[in-house]
């Protein structure tokens, strides 16, 4: 294949271009390397906010390469630079959206053994890349360098993405992979052997990210002890009150499921807003909340007084795996956001089946573990305070997938049920025959 047909310039023109660009940039490549080292050091610090800062740094490098390298410098040499610039600017915008604004990325270097490959890529992009170029005959002044040139910047990006501990949006992989696969021809034609590592990085790096994403979707069980600390209870109360005020509680779904009358049970009511809103929308009904946390029970009772619904509510301390209620005594049972905490969900479903009257309805809703990264970021943004943000993350990791919930219900005493999925979560509606 004659690669010259794809390029309007030759090797000498390319390196002459690099000499002129590097001369114009002065010490900026050294400053870029210092920033790169700083971003890696941030991954060693176990403090909040590092994901946003590292994402901001990555966004800066991609936007720089799009606006300055491609549009300002490289467009003079190659008309396709405008297209390349758009790709790099889009990638920078994605880092700003997913990493800096929505805070969905968490970069953390764990150990040399676990993160040897990303550490190698980092050292390659900053040190080995220019060293290989020098050994291949490139003068220091005409050498492509990290931060101000795309290829080592892409390798550096993969090194940090591989340190991310959260589920990574596939959108963040596409452009780095595309650049890795399409740069081989330029590396061969222009004689930039250090860019040969790019295709290896793109293929192995993307494969590793896909494997990491699958692991990030594995279910991690959460405690079934509920929220016990008073400050955390107050924070959770404020969050649930905000959900109520924004009209995003599951009350309409419960009513739609047919739970509209009689004596009803709420499993894990927390501060009680869901059940209290349900009572407001029904007549001649009563609610019993079974909650494992004494602090939450106190908060729910306080809120029921504020609603003026004390006479229609009762909150009992207990475990949902052994409901302190008589058999076939309730017309309906509902729960929101606690399914992922149930130590033995089949036991809980069996208890719900026991307590329900024939024809009674069970409604259970919760998060879905495969929540899209965009919605994950939006919901984290709406969650105030680090304890609540961390609680949201652990709850999401413990949540079920639709197929898992269908399998679970198939093993329960309920023979008539349906599992519904929305972008935000799952719910199951079951009827005791």
C-alpha cells in the first residue's frame, strides 16, 4: 500500500512543522508534563474531588490538542485537521460532562501489582515516548511531546481511564480508540516509531476497560442494618423531602398498581414520606411501617405528626425477614429503595406473601444496577453531602438487574407478577392469588 496517497506532505515537511511548533510553544511541553505528573499524583490521594480535577485536566489536554494543535498549527499542513479538531473537542467536552460536572469518574491507583499496565502507559507517554523518538534519530526540538501533541496524550488518557473505579461510559472510549487505530499509517509513513505503541494501547486498553466495566456491574451486597446515625438520618430525611417536593416519589406508581384501600404495610419506610404521601391520596386507609432503624422510626413519627396523620400510621421496629404482623391481614404492601438491602430477599417475599390477603398487591421499586452513566451522574449531582453520595453509590452497586429480579420473583411464592423497567430503576407488581 502506498501511504503517500493519504498525505499531502512528506516526512521532512512534518518534522519541519514540529520544529516550528515546538519553538513557538517554548516551555509549554515541560509544563504539560508537570501537569500530567500532578494528575497521576492526584490518583494516589484518597480524597473527594480528585475525579473532577483529573477529568478537568484530561479535558484541558484534549481541548488544547483540538483547538491549538489541530486548528491553529496542523491545519496549515493537513486540511483534515478540522475533522480531527472536532473529535478532540468532543472528547474534551465528554470529560467535562461525565467527569467534572457529573462526577462519575473515580481515578485511584491501588497498587503496583494491580495497576502495572496503566503505570507503564503513563511512564511511556511522559518519558519513554520522547526517549524512543530520540533513539530513532529525532532531534529534541522536532520531537512530538505529551500534552501538546495528540498521540502521547491519547496514551496518557488510557493510563488514567484504566485507573477509574466506576463504570465508564462507552462514549469516553470511542474517540481514543479511533485515534489509536487510525494513527498507525501516519506512524509508518512519517517515521514516528514511538507511535507504534498507540495501536497496542488502544486495543489492549479498550479491551481492559470493557472487562473493568463488566466487573463494575457485578452486584456488591449492602448492609441490611439501615441508617442508624442521627446526622445521616437527618441528611437522608432532607434528601427524601427534596424528592417529595420535586414530585419524584413512587406514590403514583403505587396507586397505579392498585394499592388504594385498606390496611397497608410499607417495608423500610425510612423518614416516611412515601407512605405519608400515599395516605394523603387515599381515603379510609391505614399504614404500618416496618423499619429496622430506631432513628428512622423517630423521624417517621415526627413527620407523620407534621402531616397530621398520626392516627392512620404505626411504625414498628423490626426486620422485614420476620414481619411482626399477622398472616393475611393486609390489603397491600409496598417498598421503595430497600430491596437491595434485604439480606434474604426470598425470605422477605415469603413474609410479604404470608401477610397479604388473597388478592392483595405487592409493589417493590428500587434502583437498577445498570443505570446509565449520564443518569448516574445526574442523580449523584442531586444528592447532597458526601455520606449521601457514598450511600447512593453503594446502593446502586447492590441493586438488581431486571433479569435478576425476574429470576428472584420466579422463585418466590408469587405466581402472578410483572417486572417493569424505567431509565431510573425497576419495580415489580405481584398479586397474591
